[in-house]
C-alpha cells in the first residue's frame, strides 16, 4: 500500500497541469500588439483593393446543346473528348476564318454533360459577344463532321444552336472579392504574428506569471509611480523647506 501511495504521489507530481483558456488574457495579448493586426490588415487590404482595381477584359459565353446517342459510356466519353481535339479546332478556325491558334481556341471551349445524360453542352468563351455564338456553332459542326469521318458515328444531333444575346452580360463582372480576401488574410496573419511574438516574449507582466515561473506566491506589489507624481512631490517638499529656512 505504501508503495502504491508513493507511486501515486509521484505520478501527481509529474502530471502536467491542464492549461485553461483565458479569454481575458488572449484579448490582452491582441490589444498589446494591436498595431501589428491593424498594419497587416491595412497592407493586405490595400493590395487586395489594388488587385481588384486592375481592369480586366470582359469575357462572354455562348452555348450549344447536342445529343450524342452513343451505345456505351466509353463511347460517350470518347465523343466528348473529340470535341476539343485539334482536328476539330482547326476545322472550326478554318470555317470562320479566325485569327487565333488551335491552343487559344481550345482553352476557350468547355464540354460538359447535362445531369449524367447523353445531352452535351458545348460552351465557348470570348471577349467578343457577337463572335461567341458563331464559334460555338462552328465547333459543333466541325465535331459532327469529324465524328462521322473518324468514328463513323451518325448519332450526333443538335438540340439548340448558340445564339447571340441582344444584351450580353460578361461572365466576369468587376468584383471586390480580392479586397475582402485581403482583409481577412490580414486579420488572420496579424493575429498569428501577435501570438507568435507573445509566445517568444519571456517578460513577466503579472503576478500570475511570477507564480507560474517561480512557483511561489507573491507577498505584495509596488504600485507604479509616474515621473510626474514623483517630481511633483519632490518640488513641493523643497518649497516647504525653503519656506522654513527663510522664516528662521
């Protein structure tokens, strides 16, 4: 029994105390170096606002819908991959007499399925809203021709051609998203740096710090005396002494 009690006492002695979260202490850490949080927030917010103010070329989109009556999922995947192949891009560029490379057109063509069906959406992006519809229709036509020649596939049918909107709206309107992201990143970065500097600071600032690091309880404390109060008391004392000296 005595050995068990000794072991239990030793285990309690070596057991690390659980550090409680003190919200007041955390708040004081932030307020102590609040200038770091404000500076990082202002700096990253300014950079985000500067990035948001950069003029961006407005882009427009136009889509055509086609149905690919394929016999297997593998064939459907192959047909959708064929739409963005260079042979189709070259034919579309030649049909419209476009002054762009195959790679540039391919980057602006997106192919996607509609609700896991055989309906396929072919979308083309371009800075010219009047040209996007023609490019989308040219890509679809070039694809149907090449699918017939290369794969002997005759099951492609156009459900709806791309049309030019009378009032086109760009897909990338001006936004302050970068500004908001910069402000949030500035706050997180500033708070992180504040807690990092506080963890590296060994200054004892309170009685709790003394008790934590020295393991003893303080018996008392000396209040801080400002220079104004100190010199004011000295001056009043000297005036009293001079008065007594003159009167003697």
